[in-house]
């Protein structure tokens, strides 16, 4: 198979347009550039977005008295020991494409006749020949912003009003716990009085709603002093993986998750590994002629990719978190369309390429 190559991109730029949030360059094959247009075919990348959640548990200051004042059922729910734990909550996989450094350039060589134009992506890979129907590049996944630790009932302004003077002046932790329990009982009684209309002064409308909300917030703050608090935060990262033609690849460590520090580098052994496993589904093959033989590459042909396909799975802690199947250029071969197909004066041909693989998406005549 013979393909003409060109080391320098010497093209006549006819126009530069923007389509589907991508910069597209429209090039004309004219006598000025010997009716040649050069480009590179993309290689497939896989972008893996990982999501994790941090959980911080803090015992209440009155934890040891939770059973005495709140009962055995509440005590079983109380947090006994401070802890910080990160866990992987999800993963997403997206197909991407890039032109690697030093990528091979191909020259599609036309002859005079029907004018031919080619649309190239800003990375240099082909999008269309003789067609303005430029395919949209898939959107680059946006990594969500990390979220801070959630607030607890003790962070609510109402928590200040829940602490009585007796609680502040109690001579021991046990006495302060008793005063806190008494205050919880009083708040519950106050709520009941307002709900049943037995309060000394009964507000109405929005005022009653605000009073009940304040009572609830104070009770939750005092209860948290016995049962403890739980806070959560989130973090996400995105990793780009470039499959190799030598696939499959097993147990490729793409990141690690430290139980207390969250995401760490793939080579940081303090974290549990997040694996990417891949397996070949099919490899791209050259087309065959009527005798079952591989077709020869057309002279001066317009190169395109015939990709293979593979399954990619993100595994963590013995379970598959996410899996997707993508076409992969590296698992395929390069073939070409006869350039005369595009210069036919009566029925000039057109082609639309897959921007992720350089493979053919659509071929026809105008």
C-alpha cells in the first residue's frame, strides 16, 4: 500500500470558520498547491472522569452520655470514633482524539477538473471533503468543581441559642450533658405547645414557621452534641489514556484513592489503585475485492482510518464502576478513496469523516 507523505503543510487557505464550537479550516485543492491537501489522521484517546466522596465523622462532646439521656436506640447511632474516609462513587468514560507529536502526514492528490475543498479540524485531522456538513466534535467533559465539607447542625446560628447558661457553667461534663438533655426536653415541649395552640403567645403565619424552624435547629444542634456529626465533600479528576495497538491492557493503574487524602498519583502506594482494563472487540481490516483479496491502496488516494473497537472498564475495590465501548483508531488500518471520485464533473463525490477516528462516516455524490 503506497501513500504519499508530506512533511510540511503547504496549503492554500480559502476560509476559516467556526462550527460546533470548533475551529475549522477550509482548504482548496488548486493549481497553486499542485491540487494537494495534506493532513494527519487522529489517534483515539479515552478520557476517564473519576468522582469521589469524603466523609468526616466526629463524635459528639456528650457521646458517653447519649444512652443515659437519649436512650439505647439513639446511642447505637451515635458516632463513637472520629474518622475520615474517601470512597470512589462513580466514573465516566469519554472518547477523545488527538494528533500525536510527529504524527504522519498524508497528501491527498487530486487532478484538475471539478474544484475540491477540504475541511480540517484545528488539530489537522480531516472532517469533510466537498461538504459543508462539518461533523460536531464531542464536547470535552467538564470536571465538576470540588465541593467543601457540608455544614453540621452545630454550624447553624441557632446552635448559639441552644447553649444555656447552665451548660456553660456546669462544673463537669456529666452535668453539662444533663443540662443539654433538659434543654432538648424543653424545646420539644415548646414545639408541642405551638403546634397545639397552647403557647402563652401564639404567633401566626410566617412568624410561627420561623419559630418552629428555630426550635428544630436548636434541638438538632443539642442532639449532635450527643450523637456526633457527619460531613461530606466531593472531588473529581479527569485522566487521559491513550490506547496502544498492542492492546489488550489489564490492570492499568490510572489513579489511586487514599482513605484520608483523596486522589493521589498513580505511583503513590498510599492509595488504593483505580484500574483501567481494556479488551479488543474487533480490529479494523482492509477491504477485500471480489476474489477475497485485500484491495490495493488507490494511487494518490484520500487516506482514511478503518478503526477497530475495544471495551474499557474502570475497576476499583473488586467491582466495575463504569464501562464503555469505543472505536479505536490504533486498532485499525489506513485505506484510501480514489481521488477521481471527488473531481467527477457530473457527479462530484463528497466524504464526511468521524472526527474522533478519521474513519468514514458518510460517502456520496452531490
